[in-house]
C-alpha cells in the first residue's frame, strides 16, 4: 500500500503543485475487505506512509461500518494520531527526508514483490506508452526504458490506435521463467494475451467477456508463465483481443530494493520518520508469506537536519507510544545516523531540535 499510494500520487499531475490526499482507497471494491485484511495492515501502512509522501491528510478508507468498526481497527488511527499530534507541518516548512540504509545487503533480503515489474502509466488517450515500446532488463536486473512502462495493454478493436505491445530485450543470467501477471480485464469486450520468445509464440490465452456486466473481470487474474533459457532473449507481450487488461511482469532476477523502506519529513526544528519492513504487507500477512523475521543490525543515515542537538524518540506504531529516546548531535553536514532496532513490521521516530 505504501508503494501504490505513492505511485498513484505521482501519476496525478494536479498533485505535483498543490495539496493532495486520497479521499477514497482500499484493497477491493466490495465489503469483503475484512476477510482479506482482518488486521488492517493496509490501513496502518497507508496512514504512516502518507506523512513522508507529503499528503495533506491520511488516506480515507471506504468501509467503515463493515470493516473498521466490526474488526475494531480504531487503534490504528489513534496510534497514528498520537505520533503526529502537535506537529505543525506548515510552520515547520517540511520536506521529505533523504534516507540511506547501510549494513544491509539488498540482494540477500528479498520480498515476493521484488520480482514483480509494474508500470505506472495507464491511460486511454494517445501517449508515448500507448504505442509499441521496448524495455531492456540487464543481467544484473536493471530496467531501462525510453518511455514509462504501461500497466495497461490495449487490444486491437475497441482502441486500435492505442495498441501497445511491449518488447522485452533480456539478458537472462540463468534458466528461469518469465511471467505475465493479469490484474483485471475489461468488461467492455474482454481481451487476449500472446507471449512470444525469440519470435515464436509460446503461450496464447483468450479472456472473453462472458456476461452483461461492464465491470472489470477478475476471474482471469493469475500469472501466465513461459520458460526462459539463459542468455540474450527477446520476449514480446501483446494483447490481440477486443479491449484492455491491467498487466505486470514477474522477472525473477530484477534488482532488489533495500528490504527496509523509509518515508518521513524534516522541518526546521522537528521531524517524523517511518521505517517499514517491506515484507509486512496485507497480502503477505493474509497469505501466510510473512514469517515475522526481523531485519537486524541495520543503519540509516538521514539528511536535511539543522545543525545542533536533536532529541530522537523511538515510537511503537501499534500502541502509539515512545519506547526509547536519545540525543544526537548534528554537524554542519545535516546528517543523523541511527542504529536501528530489529524491525519485523515497522517502527517510527519523532525528533525535535533542543534549545
């Protein structure tokens, strides 16, 4: 949720020069949210990540009477409120904190999401990504593309001018698979999928529109994989169907980000910082893929602090209370280095400059 809210904010042009918040968000378009995330993990992560994304308020969930109330998720909001209580975001002239982790090997700590490549461009109008595009993925797992990667593959009939097959030029380090992840198919005619490897079609799927509803169809949602030998390979992913589908890609050797995510703001004399173990997501918790193993012995270096003495409080994000506090002297370089406690889910800091 922390990742997706930020991608959504970035995609909105209006959010670039004016206050912004998500007035309605969630993980499903129906009241089954409680079955999918009974602990409210996505609510928790959405709230605490919003500060570092410079949102004007926390995201607003839709399902109050059927989710927040019966599952007693109010403590999530009260813990968050206590953390930010009295922090004047305007007077402090806040800006995002720059954070750099060390003593942390990203390649040795991966989440299931680290293999998934998602685009952040999705439109139904003419755009650079709504035409055939090429993406390169190196042997080291770096992604190179001249235009933003689309998450919407258009077909050849309803919007033929937007037909946008993607060609992947891959340097595959070892025998593996390449997966095309379908995440919703148009209810206005369905779609299709063709996957070509080195010029040969190796997988074809049809996603017909089988009912009168125009709602997005999710019964085709899954990962459609093809074998991928090592070496230089060309993979083309195309939608030859009537309309569009949402797409992502499973590329096992993608370069992993650090297992920890840091989002926060620093002002003239105060700061807020949230650090998340990226494995702690509602999907991983619900599916049992989150084992609770803490990330230990990590360091984080923070930039942008005024020189002087800063009081650094460590907060328990579940209970909304301070569990430890220390003084740190900030030199002219504006940096604070923190030795982090073991992080199984997330932690938060609140900091203020002492007189």
